[in-house]
């Protein structure tokens, strides 16, 4: 059973992940994008800002005393997205496809439900 505090932190993480990765849909496609994709259009600085926002979810995991391997995996998702995001055009496509924040929120939720 998930504690009320953990549930609240998970919900905050999920809302942030959706805002960053899937707030808006592209009509007639299954693709969704969010603020993360828009920030990715700014070379390097946008990817850096996106990575900083993604760290909020890792911070929530830290506050919930998640194991180190989980936080490292979440940081790995952020790092990979940052590196790929620095590549023009390919990085912009990867921002829409990879969805690091939703992945990290899913990882946190799966850990909490164990």
C-alpha cells in the first residue's frame, strides 16, 4: 500500500511528466508533446533547462527514499535525452519519442507499487 505522502509525490511527478512530455496531441496521430519538446527547439540551453525540470521527478524519488539504482536509472534517462537532444533535428524528434519524464514517473510508480 502506498502512503498518502508517497501518493501525493507520485501525483505531482505524474502531472509534471505529462506537462513536460504529453500536454498536447498532434491531430490525427498518436503523438503527444509537451514543454520539453518546445524547450528542445532552443539549441543546448533548452535541453539543459529541460534536464533541470526533469530532475524534479528524481528529487521526488529521492524524497521517497527510492533506491540508488532507481535514481541512477532516472538520471540516465535524463542524461541520454540531453545528449541526444543536443543533436540538431534528431534531438527534436527524440524529445517527442523518448519521453524521459513519463518514463521516470512510470519507474517511480512501479517502484512504489512493489
